C-alpha cells in the first residue's frame, strides 16, 4: 500500500495497516543475521516481535463496533485500550533501539543500572525509553515525546485506585491513528540491506 495518511482510512483499516506493518517488521527483523551488526541481530532474534503483531490485532477490541460509547464498561475499555496502545509504543521504541544497538551502546545517554552497566533495550521500561529518545533521537523535534507521554499517562490509569485522565473514545482512536504514523516514521529511519527490502 502506498503511504496513505491515517486520517483517510477508517479506524479498522488503520488497525489492519498497523497489524501488517508490525507483521512485516517482525518477520524481517527477526532474521537480520548476516547483514545487521552481530549484537543487534542477536537482540532482534531473541526479541518477541511477534507479540507486537498480536497486540496490534487486539486494538480492534477498543474501537466500534466492539465498544459502545455509552456502555457501562466504557471507562475500563478505554483504560485497557491505552494499556494496549502503550505496550505497542514501548515495543516499537525497543525494536528501534535494537536495530541501532551499536549506536545506542555508544550514546552518552544510553540507559544504565545503578552499577553503571548498560541496560539493553529489552530491559528498559517506557519512561526511561521516552527520556532517552527525547535526549538522543528526537533532538530537533520532540513532538513525538508529547504524544508518547500522553499515551503513557493514560496507560498508567491501569493502576486504577488514583484518579487519572483516561481520555475519550475519540481520543483513543486519534492516538491509534497517530501510532500508525509513529511506527511508519520509525520504520522509515531504519536501514535496510537494499531498496527491495525497504517498505
């Protein structure tokens, strides 16, 4: 499919495209041995990129007709929808850092534990990932950071005892559409061995 903007598609079509993109990423990057740097290829091979595909498929649970705006479980579904979306965002950030693992290891802002040991992308949670990307990836434009922060805060509403802004169904749909732009943007930034492999 050509680069169709998410606003021109129905939400179900956007989700289909998200599933397709994550499936292609999982199939391609899980077998990068031989042309990707060795450490990156090892990390990508052991990563569960297939779970990104499964999580992408479940996005249909949080949009109409699976969800009814006036249903008594609407708030719970919004919270779970953002938990689903937040997990996809986190996995996409981890995949991107795994592709650029050699660059990440050499970065002054690379994430480290209290003993100063490097933390691999697969061992980092969303907040430190977001901060790293703000400092080292979104250097000249941090518009993705504001969006990731909103998704993260709404995802954290899963800890439901404290009041948090959970948004609306329309906002969740907009954020799912934004995720489609996000995963495309990051996929456009990663190297491929040749133009035939490039999406």
